[in-house]
């Protein structure tokens, strides 16, 4: 499976897990958890069932992540940063975690802390048939939140499980619309598996355990326009005669290769934060030196993003806007196939589902040839096409005419 568009795969997979087929509905906010006055830990997952977690919702792997089911644990053998393992809180409702905003996410695992933990926000309708689904997410580095073990004598030869504690407040999303908890953003070396034993919510960490008090800034991950009635393209080419505003986005040092080489290392999957920082720094410097601009907008190569990349962006750029998409023409799948017209079907499908932030590439003649059709389709829906900063209501953006 091609790993370029994680969002689309999530939508297709999760939509099969629900019975919702309507395009609009009134969101239902539900918390099937004990009241906060009850200090009993809330168990989310103990991995005793291959398809369901402790809450009765789906859990499983995406992007060909190799998972071995053990007795009361799972073993993850990752090979790239796109791969994820999700445990849903609910697939059909707006799961509300706001009553637990002072609580802690506790994960018990063994193996290297070379991964991230994410909390995913559902769309406003909590409807898997609407785009984007999920709407956004925020992530933390496992290594930063893993408690240091205390050995009473000598360090044991066999590694014991470790405890990871994350304040829920460190996930900057709307926690009245939580969809799932996930492990992902795996980075090298990929030589040792990660075993996960438990995921739970607890009112406080054990006495004596120190956890980070301050969250590292991670910018904002955007998959949709916020301005009502707007639509934006993030593309690498256009048709001048149509005079359509769009946003052109470079994707790093190897701009001429990233979209062509599916085995090119995703930025989040680089071996060190220094490598990520160097690439981002060169990208920023090039924009400033050659174009004289300092952009706060960033599109991650392949759409792959995680806390290491996001934290470095936030250090280099004030309030970075990380742009992914809710409309995928699927040129990576169909452009050079025997049925390139299926690009139109994919684009129209995502627009009809409410997507309004599109990703396209100039790499194939068939894709470029469809630009006129897709622009007219968007306009026929009564949507106004504009720049990404305009559709996100950036106060520094030019006025929408």
C-alpha cells in the first residue's frame, strides 16, 4: 500500500467500522467513563482481543505495521514513520475527555522509546463519512515522557516494562471530540520490537515519578480550511489562463526527488533530530535568500508528521502551520495507470464529503490535464478558491476579493 496519504487510508478504514452513512448529523457528545470523582484508573486497552480494546472499540495497525499478538500484549515491528497503531475511544460519537483534562495518559511498554504517542481529534460531526476524518492530532515523544526506572540492585539482563506518563493537557486538540490514541512516528534503528501492555487514563502519576510539566510547542496541523465557503489548492503547478489563486509548497532539500521516490526517508523517520533540524534550516534559509520570504507554512513530505519535526518547526518558526489535506486526487495511485480518470472520481468524492483543502502534483500530464475540470467542479459547488493562508483566515493574508 502506498504510504503517501495517511489521512485517506484512515478514512477508508475507519468508515467500515461504523454504520453512519448520512452526510450530516447532529454530533453526539458522549463520555462512557466513570466520573472524575472516581479515582479508579480507566483502562483503554490491554490487548487481550485482536480487534477490540477494553472499551469495546476498534484497535489495530495501519500502513502495513507488523503486529504480533501476544498474551495480554502486542509486539510492534516498525519499518517506517508512516506506520501507526490506533486504539479508538469511539468510532461513532464525539468522545469527550474534557472532564479528565487534569488526568494522565499512562502507557506500559518495553523496547526502545523511538516512537511518538498521538491523540486524534474527530471532525465536528464525529462522522467518518465526512472529510477530514480525523480532523487533526497532536503528538509527544515517547522518550521525553518515559519514566526512568529505579533499580534496587543491578540492572536486570532482561528489559522490564517501562512506564510512559503524559498529561492529557499536553495534547493541544479539542478534547471534546477525541477519536483515538495512537503509537506511530517510529524512527531508526528498527532493529528491536516494541511491546505494548497497557493503555489507561489515571488521575495522577505515582508518587516520586517526574514528568515534564511544560509541553513543547508543536504548531498547528491543518487538514481543512476554516473560512466558510472557501477552498484551497496546495499544488506545484497551475494553468495561467484560469487565473486561479493557489499555494505552491516546496518540501525540503530534495524537492525534485521527494514525491518521486516512495522509499525516500520521511522527515519524521530520520535518525536524529539534528538531521531534521538541518533540513528545515536549509529550507528556511533558501526561501529567505532566494525569494526574500519567511513563510510560516510547511507541508511535510508525504504528509508524514510527528512531534520531532513539529517541535523543531516551532523552534524555527513562530506558530508554524503544518498543512496536510482533506481532498486527495490520488494522482499517486491513478495518474500513470490504465484508468487515470479515476483521479476525478477521487477528487469529486472528497469534495462531496466536505473536504476543502486539496493536494495535487504536476508530475503527470493526466493530472495537469484535469486541473480545469476540478476547478470548475469546486466552483460549481459554490466554493470560492483562494490561497491557503486566506482560507485559514490568517490575519496577515491578503484580503479576499
